[in-house]
C-alpha cells in the first residue's frame, strides 16, 4: 500500500441542497480536500459533510425579521436598563433626526424634557418590577433640530437566557399631527 498524503492546501468548503427522503429540502456543507499518492497523482478526496438545514432556516428567519424591522414605518428600538440606546431602526432615526451612529449609547434623557424623563422612568421601572409590557401615550421628545414631537409607544422587558432583565425594547409612533 502506498503512503497517501494531502495536498497541503486548505479544504474547499461549499454548500448545496439535497432533497431528503421525506421530499424536504436539506442544506449540506462539505469541506473536501484532494488526496495524492507519493508520486503526486490525485487518488481521491477526504472530506466532512454536515447538515446545516437548521442554521439556514435560522438565517432566513433572521433576515426576514431584519427586513421587517428596517422597513416598518414605526420606530423600533432597544435600550439597556439605564436608558442608553442599543438599537434603533431607520424609522426611529428619521423621526428623531439623528443618525444611527449618533443614537447608539444615547440616553433617553438627552431627547426628553425633565418632566417626560421622570414620567418615563416611573413607567419603565414598573415594567422592570412587574415584567409586564406597558403602553405610553403622549410621550414628548425633542428632535435633534430642537422641534418638539409627540410619540406613543409600547415597551417590554428584555431578559437574557437566564431570565435576568437586561433592557427594554419597544415600538414608537409619531402622533404629533394627530395631537395638533
């Protein structure tokens, strides 16, 4: 038997679809490399194949969720327990006049009046204490250009995988025209 050696090049990785015996599409990922004999002649392949169907489904679901959040006309946001923004969608940026980069890490007291900040703190504290979502009406905000706008929003608690509260997420809608 001749000694067999790999080519020394990294394995090629590729994905492809198959139809499973239940007539379902499954996605596979294969890493393969060429095997040569001592004279350098190709004599076969060595590889590993794994089923990545669940990962592909999760990626598709995440993409669908991302598209929904980015294309909805209402503001979608998340903040940490101190009120610092950790995520905003494009609609939130348009409503407030800030770029996404400007919003990241910004505390809610930056774009609210002191009275509104106190009111919001009480509501978010109740959400934190009870774990129950809340609706907030007539939420006054100050846009980057100084214009006062009115929002209504709903907010809920975000928990980590162990159930520990780590922040809040919500949806907001500009109701300034309706309020006028």
